[in-house]
C-alpha cells in the first residue's frame, strides 16, 4: 500500500490539530508513549515532530508533508511548497504574533533605541534579519525558555510569541513593535508533489482541512415554510446568507435550508418561527467545501 509520510506538530498545536483532523474525517490517535500516532487512514504514516523543526524535515524529504507555523518556515529558511493556509492556533482561530517587547518601565520606544542592547528570543534567525533590515546592531541571543522573565533582568528586550497579549501584560511588558504575524501552514516537499499519487493525496487532505475550518462556528438550519410566509421568513435570514428553497409535494409549502454563524442562531430561530416557519431543525457542520 502506498503511504504518505506526514509530519504532525507536537506541542502547542498538537491538540487543536488533532481536533481539526477529526472534523476533516481523519481520526488521529496519539499515545503519550509513542511519537508515531495511528489514524483511520491507512495511507498515512505519521510522526510527531516539533513545529520548529518541521519545515527542515519536509524540505529534506523525511516527510512528504507537514503542518507548522509560517513563523517557523521563515525561521528555518527551508525550501518547501505551501499547500494552504490554515487559520488556527493553540487557543483559537486568530493569527499569532511575534512582538518586540520591553518592561513597562523601560524608556525604550522603538527598535532604534536598542542599538548595542541585548535581546533574547527563540526566533533567532528571523529576529537577526529584522534588526538588520532596520539598521540596528544588537546582541541577539537564543532563549531556551522563560523569555518573558528575562526582560529587564537579563536582557534589555525580548522577541516573543503572543496570541492574546495576556502573558505579556501579566509580566509587565509593553509591545514596541510587531515583527511577524503567523498562521498554521500545510506544507509539502516539492519532490513529493512530482509523484501523482502523493500530490493528489496532499491536495485531497487540503480540501478536507480547509472545509473543516470553514465549518467552525457554523450551523445549518432546515425549516418548512407556507407559501404565504416565504417572503417574510426569507427576510428574517441575514442578507449575506441566501437560503436554498425547494418545493414540497404540497405546492402550498416550501423547504428552506441555510448555513449561518452559530452565535446568531439564538436570535434568528425565534424570528423565523414568528414569521411562519415550522419544523425548524438546527444541525452541526463538520465541513463546508467551497
């Protein structure tokens, strides 16, 4: 049987990626004792690897494809093919940001004030390039962790990853610059894409994963509507979500179906009922393929 070697992100992205694959129809089973998850897709050969290392191993052909952050693709400088962008992170669906931060009490206002200063970060290569681009010479060192605690004590500034900014605020740090915005990317080895079977497999996975993300926070509604109430019911549905209208065996009735944001449904269902809709059914969505 043909196999696609897939690099699966270990660490902060792991749980959210398992959930995304589940919605896409691919159930990943991760064991605490093994770096080789199993799945309900026999054509996948999966290995857990940290996002920081993913792009390099995909480039070198150890994996045909993998999932990692755009930030780590930039950091590694690896030559890989981006298949698609997947907008999800550890705790939500917003992009993550790499920011330049200093203590709240610091007089530093911009990157220019860090000339000759000391900066700690895990995003070492990209940060060096960013400082060089801005014409600032600083002592930029790799941080093995606890980066936020070093600002003001061991270094003058840090470049750190943040989703909400809450951790920075808790450590009394202020952002003076944003150097990179990152989302998850599905990447592939260029040579693997020359294999017809692997290319089709990777593209199929991309369709399913994007479909699963598109369905996040969305639900479907079905309802029956008497002909006399059709216009009124349709007007109760947000203008950007035109319903599908089908005729029923009884010509005096129609069936309506629409996809909506779940957060809006609690207001819309009562309005639909008052407008004359009956037999309203709300159902969850796993995938929306555009």
